[in-house]
C-alpha cells in the first residue's frame, strides 16, 4: 500500500509540474564587462521575479553581441559602442538606442611604468605616444568588443600603436585581458567597473591615466526588431529595457559597488 501511495504522490507531482505554464524566457546579449563586474547578479533577479521569467545572458564583446542581434539570436542587447549601436538601429535590426548608464575607461600599467606616463595633467595623446615610442608591452582585447573599438580609436588619434612583439592581443574578455596584462606587466585599456572589481588581484598594475573626455563609456539597451525577426520575445525584451530605465533599475545601478568599492561601478543616465 505504501508503494502505491508513493507512486500516486509522484504521479501527482509530475502531472502538476507538467500542467504549470512554462516561464517566459528572454535572451540578453551583453558585454563581458557587465557580466564580470557582477552587475547582472543584482539586476536580473528582481526583473525575473517581477515578470516571472527566465533571462539567459550571453556575455561576449559588443561586436559579437550585435552579430547575435543581427541574426535574430537575441531578444535585447545591452552594449557600449555608440557608433555601432546607431548603425544597428539605422539598418533596422533594433528599435531604438536607449541610454541606460555610463562609466569610463582608464589606462592601467605596470608599477615600474617603463613608458613614464601618468604625469599630472598629461594629455591622453601624450601618454599613448609614450607607450608606442617606448615599445612598452600593451595588452589589447582584440575581440571586436566595445573596449577594443575604443582602443583602436585611441590609437588612430596618435596615428600609431605598439609594434609587433609589444602589442599582445588576448582575443578574450576584459577580466582575462586584465589578468594577462598583470602577468606580462603590460599597459591595458580597461573599463572602470572591471578594474574596481579585479584591482586587488591585479597587484602588478596601477591606474595610470583617467578622466579624459575621450574615455567616456556609455551603455545603451536596444530591443531587437520584431518586424525583422518574428520569433524574438519582443514583449519581454521591451519590459527589460523599461526596467533598466525605471526608478527601480536605475537605483540598483546607482548603488551597485558603493558598499564594496566605495564608489558606484556605473552611473545611471535616466534618473540622476
């Protein structure tokens, strides 16, 4: 009799589970920096709870995230390369580029500072030229990410970049690239969120230069076009975009990192 009761109980449990509606699902393509900083750990759970859904995050470089969007393999993007974002929308792959938050990039480098950069008041172009001229090692992400695109624009400002042997392409995300820079005692362009999150283990490096207007780093959300891709979860993607820009979402962004690092890792753009 006990076996029959157990069987009936198991049967009822399974049939009840099968009868429950499946949770709505959404694919978010975003950057390794937002993932590595831990922001999604505090931002996504309240959204999932509010909408009784599941969010799958694909954390790649901005270029790859936008390729996922162009192929209809993501419902919504959170990325940080304005020129690419505007092209994505203009070409009809996304509805609108909506600002969410910002921080900045900075140049970190070995404490020995072989290029001699970071003099008080030094212009960004001057520091970049010193890195090139001294042939000091520099780690590039080399992955078509927003950070990589920014780095290439910076080299274009001075018309050169470190030569072969000094220029190290990681082909990886920001956390891995920073780790390589630490091991190689090399200079590196890094977003502030990743730097603050991993500064302690980057013991061979220190902040060299920041604060330049050229290093501004804005993030935006783009809902992938349902007119182009009928299968995307447009309703949930739009809800996510609205959540990021809502008072709740902006306050999560505003306070993330303050307790641990003494400063926010990102600054909200909608609610100041």
